[in-house]
C-alpha cells in the first residue's frame, strides 16, 4: 500500500463512511453483472469515493490483521488463552460446540450447558473482545468485497506505471483480504470461542447473538480459505490480471542478480560524476523503491486465488515463475508466513488438468533450493558495499541528500527486502540430518549486522539532515514541477470538468509550497482521486494515452513526500520492526555478531533496531502497545547488556594476560630462571630446551602477520569498544539507554569478580604484594580501555576498591577486608597462639617456628613490604575495620581473664596484701597454679597457665596490629605527607586530654598512642552490665594475677631468649605490649589516673616472684629463661614510659675533615644541593666504594637509646655499651630510604677539639624506627633548649 494513502485519509477523508446500503449482497458470479448495470444508471463517479475507501479499508485491514494476529498468538499459548477453554468442567460442552458448530442450541441441552449458565457473565466479559473481533472481520470482509465488486463493475483499468496509488491500493486490499482469511483459518479454538460466547449470550438473553449465524457460516466456509477465496475473488480476476500485467517490467527489472546490479552500477553516486548534482528520477519513480517482498505477495497470492485465468497470461506466468524461484516462503503478517510451494501444490492438486502445472511448481521448488541462497547472499554482499559507500559520501557531502534521495530510498528498500527474506527462511529451510550444521551456516549470514548497521546509519543521516531534503524539494517543486505541470495541464484534451478542476487546483497549490509546509496530504489525495476518476471505462481521458502527465504527476507527488512525509518514507522503506516478532533470531544474530570480531563493531545496530518496534503498533489494537514497548525495552537492554558483558569478558582476558606478564617479573619467577640457568651451566653437554619464558620475549616478532593472543584480544576489544562508542545514547520508546554506563557497570562487576578470583585462587589468600601487582595489571588494561571508550575509570576504581575496604560489598559478598581479616585471625593468629608462628621484633614480622611444618611462610604475609601492600589494598578504612576485629578479640580475651580473676578473687586479694610474706605467698601460688579437671575428669591447665596463655594471645594480636599500623603509617607518609604532618603536629602539641580525643584519628593513620581508645570502647561495650567499682577491682586483680603468673614462664624451656630473633618460642616477648596496652586501656576507662601506681604494683609483684624463683632453683636452663623474663619486665617498663629505644643495624662510621664533602671524588663544587642530599650522596658513594656495607647481613644489631643527655649505643646481644654521643655534639640527623626496601638513619657528629666530622650510619627495615629516632631526638633537643 502506498505510504501516502494511509496518511491522506486523516485530512480530506476523515468524514468518509462506507455507505453500502445502496448495494445488494449478491453472491458469486451474479455480483459483477448486476453492479455493472446499477453503476451505469445510478451512481455518480465522484460519489463512489474509490480513493477514500481504498485508503480507509486498507488501514482497517491492517488493524484487523493486528487484532487477529494477537488472538491467534493468545489462543496458541496455554498461558494466555482464555481460561474457560482449559477448564475440565467445560470440556464436554466445548467438544459438543465444536462438533455441532455453527448450529448450537444452548437451551435445549441443560445438562451440557449447566456449567456455562453458572458462569455465563464471566464468559461474556472474557470472550467479548474475541467475538467482537471476528464480527468486525465479517463486516470488514463484506465492505472489501463490495468495493472490489464496485471497481470491477465500473470496469477500472489499472496500471502500476501510471496509476501507482490506485493500483497499489487495490492490490494491497486484495492481498490484505487473502491474508485475513488465511490467518483466520489458523486461529486455534475459533469455533470454541465463538460457540461458547454465543451459548452464554443465548442463556443470558434467550436468543442467539444477531451476527452469529453469518459469522458461524464464515468460519465454516473459510476452514479451507483458498477454495472460498477463489470463489469470492475469481470473478474479479480482470482487475487483478491488469494490475499484475502492468507489474511485469517493474518486477523483472527489480528481481535480478547482484552481478546485474554491478554491471549496471546500480545505486552508485560516483558512477557518473558529471551527473552527481542532477536529481535522480525515472518514469516510474514510485516503483523504484517498491518492496520486492510486496510484489512477491501480489503475484503469488493473486495467482493462487485466480489461477484458472491468470496463469494463461504469459506475462503473469513469467512473473509467477520468477516469484516461485525467489524463495520458499512469503509473509502473511509479521512472523506468520506462507510456505509457498507446499501451499500451491495443495491448491493445484484439487484442480483438474493441473498435472503439468504441478510438475512446474516442483521444478521451481528445486531451482529455488539450488539458487535462491546464492542469489540473496550475493545481493547482501553487494548492498553492504553500496550502503557503506552511500554513508561515506553523504556524511562527507550532506547536500547530496537532495538530488540523490531516490538512491537512498532504493538502497534502504532493497536492503530491508533481503533482511526480511533471510528472517523468513532461516528456520524453514529444509535440511537433512547429516548436513544440518552445514546448511545452517549456509542460510545464516554472519555479516548481516554490517548491513543492518548501514541501514540504520543511512536512516539516521536522513533524520538528522531532513532540513536539507525539505529545502531542496520545496524549491524544486515551486521552481520546476509547478511550471512544467501547468504547461502539461493546459495542453490536455478530453478532460472532464471535475478532473480539470482537480488538476488546476493542484497546479495552483504547488506554486505556494515552502519547506515549512507540514501537511500536503490533500494534494496527494487529489492525485489519487484523479487516478480513480480517469481509470473508469466511462472516462473520456486515460493516463495511458498521456503518459507524460502520469510521469510528471507521480514524480511531483514523490517530491511532495520529500517535504512532509520523510518519516513515513523511512517507515515504508527501512522499517525493521519485524525483528520484534523474530526474537529468537534476534538473539541468535546478536550472539553471532559478538563472537565474530569483524562484525562486533556493528552490535549496537541491534539496540537501534528496537526503536523501530513502535512502528508495528496500530490504533485498532491498543492492547498490544504495552507488550511491544516492553519487548523493545527488554531486547534493547539485552543487547547493551550482552555487548557490555562481552567487552568486559575480553578485557578480563587481557587482564589475565597482563597478570601473567607481571608474574614473569616477580622474584619467584626470577628465582626459577636462575635455577634453570644454573642447571644448564652444570649440564653443558645436554641440549635441553628452556622451559621458562624470559620476560619480554613476547615483544619479539618474526612476522607481523602472525597474531598473538594479546593481538587478537586487543583487536576484539577495539571492535567491541567501537560498538559502544558509536552511539552516545539509544532512544527506545521514550527511554534513553547509555551504552557506556552499561559497560562501566559490567567492568565494575568484572573487576570485583577478578579480585575475588585472584584472592581465592589457592588454599591461602594471595600474598598482598602479588595481589596488588595483579590489580595494578588490571588497572593498566582499564586505563588503556579508557583511551578508547572515554570511561570514568577513576570513578570505577574508586567504586570497586572502596567497596573492598568495607566488610561486605553492596551484593553482600565478602571483600578483601573480610577475607584477609578472617584469614589473619583464624589462621595466622590462631597458629601463632599455638606457637607455630613467632613474632620477631628483629625482623618486624611474624616468622615460622622451625619446630613446626607450615603450609605457607608467615613472613611472606606479615613483613613490612606485604603489610604496606595490604594497607594499599584495604586503605585506612579497611585497616580500621581489621583493627576493630582484632581489638574485639582482645576485649573478648580480657572478658575471659576477668572471669578467671573473679573465680580466684579471694586468693588474689590476699596475695596483693601478703606479697612480702614468703610462706603465705607459696601457699597462695600453689593454690593458683594447681591443675584442675573438667567434668569428664580430664586434666586441664591451671588458672595461671590460662592467664599466661590469654595474655600471650592478647600480646600476639596487639603485636600484629602494631605491624599493621606501622605499615599503614609508612604508606600514608608516602601518599599523604602533608596531611600526616598536620596529624603529627596535633599529636605532638596536644595535652593529655586532647590526646585521648585525637587517639582515634592517630590510630587511623598508624600513629601509636599511650591509650588505645578503640580497646577502651570495646571493653566498655562488653562490660556494660558490670558495676564500675566491681570492674575496677577486677582490673587491679588482673594485673596482680598476671604479675604472679609471670615467674612461671621461667620454669619452661620455651621461654629461652633467641638473640637472632629477639623472641622466644612461646612468644613471651608479646606479654610486655599486652600488659602495657591492657593496663592503659583499663585504667583510662575508670578515669582514676592511677595507671602508674598499678604498674609499679605489677612490677613489684613480678620482681618479687622472680627473686623467689631464683632462690628456689639454680638450674642453668631455668636461669636463661629467667633472664628473658627480666627482659619482658624491662620491656613492660619501657612500654609504660616513653619508648625512646630503637634497635638498628650499625653499618659503621665515616670520618671527614670539617667542611669536606661526603660525596664521591671529583664532584663539582658548583653543583648546588641541600645538606641532606649531600650527606646522602656521601653515604651512597661510600657504599659504592666499599667503605660501608650495602646491607645489614654482616652488621651488628644495636639498641639506640635517646635520652635527655644524647644517644647511647648498646650491643643488643650482650648489653655492652658501645658508645655515647652527647646531645650538643650532634650536628644533623637524617633518615631516608635506599630504594632497596631498607631505611637508613645518619647522625652527623662533631666532638670538641676534633677537626673531623664523624658520620654514624644505621639501617633498619621499618621506616617507623628510622623516623622515630629523628623525631625523638628533635623532641629531646627542643626540651633541652626550653
């Protein structure tokens, strides 16, 4: 149907009604002759309103097809079909209705229809829409047949080349009628629905529904639609024959191979450069973009209903042959298709003397199977290149849309025909079992997305620059068409008065058209009416006798469409709403497109196709709007989601490859390479091939044609990103979709999933350093991706990594913080509590106890480097979360200790007052230290052992937390030096009260404070139900109990001190930190400011107990253990007071004369550098020249004490004082990192009466030790000055 016809009706024909009262309903062959008589004497040509009726009836037919289609789908789906048809109670009644249909007497059989009478109102309400649709169909069929009979009786002469609108409208009406009746015959349960409704109506009103007899007769007659259609339309074959005959040249010219298109240089703008600015037009301009699919339907369906006469015409027989060889199926409506050859054979088998024609049909079927796939594949290949050329040229020169717009409509129409042909044939193409896969590949077109992309791009160009088209053709119409048409009209003869007035008014209106004209449908309707007037046999004027007028008028009407009907032209030539009803093929093509790198850049076209789905809606079926809009939104969301997932998947594979490259640079891989190299050196005679790949080997290429996995992934990623970036937004049904946001969400999800996979790749979590390197590799890939897609990668990283600092992400899954926290608590610290892991202050890490076999190396998770990486991964908030979990366990241990203290309260109170009575103390200690038995009489540890065990656990937890805080402080000092300096200043200048307020802030940045406020809060939360005085008493007795229990450590061999580790095998060294931290927290909670008194009491009790133990035993091993207990007590004292002692490695001392540079020889004096930089240069030069060692492997470990008098250097192994440096002799103190993970401390000293300057150099693994020495020295110096 002509696109203009539908639109014209709204202005000039809105009041037109189908007045059929003057016509008698005459069946069969008598109809044409009787109408011919009445027409000759009673009806005026202008009152027939043929043009208006064709427009209205075609529009109503499409609406009725839409309603009938929805009923068919509803009845065919068990989920959506009327519920009454599935009820068991109505099953016998429905069978009776279908068997007796259409004669159903509901009142005569009360037993069968008893259940119907009970729910008759519900049945009427539920089935009324179905019944009314069939009744409307009956009414529409009558009107269509009446109009067709009227035109036949008036002896119209139809020619597609001259009377395009009239001929196309007539053929569309015939085909719509055929499709309606065929679709009606395919509706399941149609008899049951109509019969059940009529029965309910009859039971309610006492009589049958008025239209039911004729409606039932129609249903019965059209059970075999082709037979009945042949009876109804057979007598009207003259007009159908004339229409199809005129189509001969047009169809033959259109239905050709791609080679013929190439030879004719079809659709090429550059084939004739000299004519590129001339307007493209032909004598049959409207037929040039007429859909080949529409013409196939005209030919095949037209011949099927009038085959007795039409096949005798040689022209039509030729068209019939070509149409049958084009494909295997044609469209009825949407995805309802007609299997052509099978249907034709079934129709011809019932006709006499059709054996020859049957054989011809079979031959045509064989030809179609053999050739049609190749023909259509070549056409699609040709159209891909042609549309690409058109898009490039038009984007470069938008003005070409004016003169060459016909080429655009032709290209879009040709391409849409090939797309719809493929959709129809993919699922129905016959395949044998053995060749199913091969045939599926032959039918499917993996390069179809490219064609779809260029169709949509060409549509977009037309929509963006429609102003160019309107301006060009408004000037063309007024400047050329109006003038030449006026001359033609003035020279016409034999025109009737009304026809002359129509053309004169048409010419007059043309001269007043501008590009702002928004409604020119009235002019096009005048031309439609003129065609109807002059096509009757009674007319004295025919368009065939003056083809110049027909050609000019058709061309002018086409130009008018370019002014106000561009959107309708786009719908007519390139509407892809058919995909709404081929959802499965839509998804299949989408996934094929994503898997093929050469096509993946066109994936976005599937999202834009969804915006066409609204074109499938019709005003007569408003109930399907919600369904189609919902499907368009779901499919668009599916496209963008799948595109984003595939892009994220490729990016993830690239990340994995980048992680592999990062692992090649790891120390572990380096060790393997060294080991393999040593083996090859030792086996010189063996020709073993190298198994490990050297880092960087992937960059060496023997040929640029050989693609590596990374090359393929990069190519695929670029193609997918091109699809994402080709459209900033996709608008579907008033909804806006942003492809980049879909990608960002998928990348965020993929990064989170990758992190989870990395950390859980083995039995134990990945080492923090390795995980950090892997995440950095992911960041490199995503930053490269950002250069292609322009994503907010910073926001993406922040979103993902900030979630990892929480205990759970927004999906409720475990994060890095929760996984590492659980693992350190449940694995590392639990093994530490059993002595399998030791805390070494020397190495500032947790190390493995050599007496136990470990499945992992604790130092690889707890040294400063790993904990710095962990701090970077978790961030300050994640470290705070982990610290809170650790403190909660400490508070839990304190609660358990309070229970033990409460159980032995009386003995502890007595021991507190009798510590100077040896005999009484022995009795009390015996009471507190005895072993006890549980309910099953199994011996368990005594109270003292339990106390020591729990205090040790507290110390172990706090020691690990101190390592974690030191690492966090190191990280923040590098990342936020200015902010950290502000916190340090606040900490250094605040009084005791303000320090408590700032304590939480200081802990968050890794600065240690005297009172652990987090522990105070945790203890308060777990002791809310305890009276303050009672809890204070328990706290005092707890320290007494610990002091009394400490001497028992001297009785165990595991308490022996290891100088190389500064630790014992039972982690005794952690007790000092535990006692100091717990005491400060407990007595700060009570606010009595007596922590010093309580600590003095603790030291007195512990010292007294140790002295008593030394008197009772003189064993050598016990003496060694007792010495370490002394060290623990000293550490406890130092922990309570300000700890100005640090253990460093002593590298040596350099001597230089006053004013000499500590740099390497030959340094230019003109070089301007700061004193700190010159000092560091001097140290590094001395190390390069061998005057100082480079690392501490062979150096002495010393304790550096900072006092108000200066520095004291003591050998950590035997306590011997090595040197003392007065405070006033220290010239400068500098700390720095040597780029090898070690931190150096340098003191520049000039003693009196000595002309040389001495440079003392120390080294440590913790930046906190290096910085604290300089900081403490500054504090002491400032105090001395004041």
